[in-house]
């Protein structure tokens, strides 16, 4: 059985959605980048649905989530979501493994 990192990594390659729980909230996400920050596995997602402690603005929001803190990770189909309002370079990951080609 694949671990969270492998599932998310493959979802990036195939442009698939991820549904997962993080900090007690079910989130609908499109992963864009995965790798490590200071040795910790992290992924940069565009969250387009679900819940979060800070709320989810209309249209969605970028999220940096530690991969090992996610539970119930499922990869599925559905429309790919992203956001062009990415005005600054990401700081979520310093050692990129895989990322979506733009």
C-alpha cells in the first residue's frame, strides 16, 4: 500500500484531485508541488473545497500542508483546480521532488 507521500506525488504527475483530512477538517485539494522543507515532507496544494479552521475563501486558496499530518488520503478524478494569483515564489518546499509544469 502506498503512503501519503507516494499517493500525492502520483496525483501531481497525473493531475488528480486529493481528498484528505488535516487538523480535523476534510479538504478537497489539487496538489501542485511536493518535496521537503528542512527535511520535513510537505506539499503545496490548491484547496478548492471542503473545510478549514480559517475558512475557505470563494474560489479557493493555496495551502502548504505537512504530508505526514494528513489522514484518509484518497486520489480521484474530477476537474483540476489551480489559481493564477500566485504572485510570489512558493516558500513551502525547499527541496522539490515533483511539481506541476506550468
